[in-house]
């Protein structure tokens, strides 16, 4: 059986919308490099992309 990790030992990022840090979650295993937002709420409130 795998040993449990402490939350402090997991990698973290800063949310692009709210600026708060968030930790790695198992459901993000395959997509961790692309994860930018800490929650669905932040992803929905992201600033609109600048038009070119």
C-alpha cells in the first residue's frame, strides 16, 4: 500500500484568476502542466482574451 503524502509535500501553483496558491490533485495527474485555475468558478471568471 502506498504511503500517504502530506498536502505540504505536493506541488503547488498560483491561480491565474484569483492569485491564490493551490495544490496538485489526483484528477489533474495527466493535465497538471495545463492547469491554470484553482476552481471552476475561477475558470468561468477568467479575463477575456485580448483581441489582436
